């Protein structure tokens, strides 16, 4: 079976990140993510072949250290969700 004249494929450097209309917002989001979670995921702790109920205390401490930035952001968010309406209610009711 003759295949004829098949051109060789031309490979490039690979896919590029898509351009954005808002590069400032993209840079700010990436900066926030690098600030909140600077540590890489500890993959050696997580073994997908075994049961996940066998974590020891050191593994849990390392995972909490990895997630520390998100835990702090969550705590600040919950604090604002509770405090902002409470302070607004005090200002509206008291008018001191």
C-alpha cells in the first residue's frame, strides 16, 4: 500500500499561555497564589495505592503546613463575614 507524499510534521516549542486583556489582574492573582501557598505539595506523603486512614502525626503536620496560607485566608474571611454585619448593625442602631 503506497502512502504517497506525506509531509513530516513540524513541531514547535509547545503551547503558550493565552494572552489576556487584563494582565494586571492575572499578575495580581498569580502573586496572591504564590503568597498564600509558596510550598509545593508534599506528594511523598500521599500514596494513592493505600488506604488514606494511615496518616501519622508528622504527615498531618506537614499537610497543615502546606495548607497554612489557605487556612489563614479562610479564618480572615470568616472573621469578616461575622464582624462586618455586626459592626454595621452597631453603627445603625447606636449612632454614637
